[in-house]
């Protein structure tokens, strides 16, 4: 074959390959995953749209039925949708071969126990007591007419440190501190501190100073043992008796340090007004804890995905009386969805939004999707996403897919959402891990 003919043949083959790559069957095949997660009893369809038959082999038909078949090997048409039906928990493998022996696709399927939760949307009051005494600032003690010192700063105590004990006395209440400081000061002794700084435990000594103006002994530290605020309940899992809320970590307002929970509770709350969001200035829900309000649950964990704990009864004002399915992260799609939240009193309402971007995640990360509020009524009322709205559940195609986490400061109609499976994981509801495979400024909502 002469060189010109070879070049022409090569060009024709390249064109054929390019044309094949643009066909619907090829694009559908390329989009098929190698791994798939299903809940027990779930149906799913695969569409290859190929005008051929294939030999299918399933190693565990007791776990996964393909087109209703209970056999391990059978023929099927790839031109029709392939129906997958999970029967019980476990792992199964589906192999497709063409013309009796050419491998086409191997799909590994992981079937996990069925899980349904009740979506929230209720505004909740959050009361958290830290596991120690949080240092939120230094202050100067007047020890003489013209002399001021901060014993805490001199002892190397930093903002964000958690004082766990003083002289061996475990601390979780600031009211215990004054007596220890006074006794040490009168005896002119240093106090032995055990401090938690991140993941490191530090021991140091601090000698109190006498404030000549206030006539009392001081540490030269501003300290706090609790925090309170409002947020939104994301879900209640009745079978497990747990809940998740907020969608982001609770941090101290002064140090921005995540609060390590000693104890806490969530209670009923009532929205009284809305401060509307504007570009560059996020708004907020104004709410108050109801007098004699019922405790909805305790707070056991404070994580990057919110707060979690035990809840024994379904909260009031739920739009859903029965639990609904949850979605794996890979099921979330760009397109219409809805958010549940409260903008007045205690009434949970539905509002339209758009999922405009989905991030493929194989490990927990808070910014799983970008969302945009499209509901005219909500935009008119709040300007978009406001603080206190974080944790509002997001529902798509009848499944709970995630929660609102942050608002874009420069565009309050948009923000981030996290996938529900990461919140479920932090609540202690473990799912199988997902298959492996430019940012704007944001503010917690």
C-alpha cells in the first residue's frame, strides 16, 4: 500500500472513531460507573442503548437480580433498559460480555441496609456547654498605680485554648474558677493548668495577680464555658433515634475555634423576624427560645457537618409525617430541588432552588454542591440565604440529598450545600463509602 493510501486509511479510521465517540451508545457506556451503591430493596435502571445482545453473569443473584433473573448466567438485550433489583445487603458483581466472550463491562454493586429519615426544616435553639473552659481573650490586671500585666499571657496561654483542669479540679463551669484563683492568690501559689490546644495536651503554671482596683485576684484571661444560637434541624432518623442539624461546625464567636461539646441540648425556637441579606452583608433569622420549650434532643458531637445527638420523638411541625429515602452523593444531580425552612414563627415551608454544580466527592467535605435560590417569595422575604438557615434540608426527586451550609457573601441568593451522607455518617448512621473515582467567599448560614 502506497504512503498516500495509508494516510487516507488512517484519516478515515480516525474519523470513524471520532464519530463513534459522539454516538449516544458510546456516551452512555462511558458514563456507566464501575461501582454502584444501592439500598436494600431499591430498583435502578441502566441504559446502554446498544443494538446487540450480551451474556450477563451475576455472582450473587440472591443479592442482586438483573431483569428479574435468579440465574447466574443469561442473555439480555442491551437495546432495552437493564433493570437492577437489590434483594439483601452484601456485594455482587455483574459482568457483561459481547459475542460470547468479549468483555464489555464489569459492575460491582454494594447493597446497604435501607435507610429512611424524616426531613426537618424546623428552627431550633442550640445550647452548648464546652468540655472545658475556653480562653477567648487576654486582659490586663492593674497590679500597681502604673503597672498592668496579664498572668495568662505571660504563662503562654493562647486564645482558643481549652482549660481542662486547675490544680487537678476538672473544669466545665466558669463558676468554679473564682474560688480556685482566690485560694491560689491568697497562698501566693501558682495554679497548675492542663490545657487542650487542638489535639495536644499542655501543662503549665499560672500565678494569679491581685487587681488593686477591683480588689480581687485575676488570671488575666477572658473565659467562656457555653454558647447559644439558632439553626435549622436537618433530619430525624427514627429507627436509630438520632438527628442532625446546622450543616456546619459551631465555633466560638471571638476565637473562631470549634467548640468541643461537654453537654448541650436543642430546643424549640420561634422565628420573630428576618434581617434581609444584601450583597456583601448576609442577613439572619431573628428567633427566641420558647418559654418552657420542650427539649428536642441532646448534643453529643460538634463536627464540620453540624451538631448531632439523640432524639427520641419526631419533632413538631414536620411537613413529612413518614420517613423518606436519602440519596447517595453520586445520585445528586444539577437541576431543580427544594429546601425546607422556617421564615415566620414555627411553620416549615417549601421553597424552590436550583442545584447548579455538584462536586464529586469520595471522602467527607463540606462544599458538596453549589445551590441558588429561585423561589421569588423567599427572595422577596429574605434576599436569599440568611444566617440561621444553615441545616435546612434539600430534597430532590423525593430524596433527602443534603443541607444548606453557607451563603456567598457577595451573592446571597447562592451558597453551598453538603451531602446528606456525610451528616448521616457523623450522626453514627454508617453507609458504605462512595466509589473512588473557582471558590467565592462564603459565610456560615
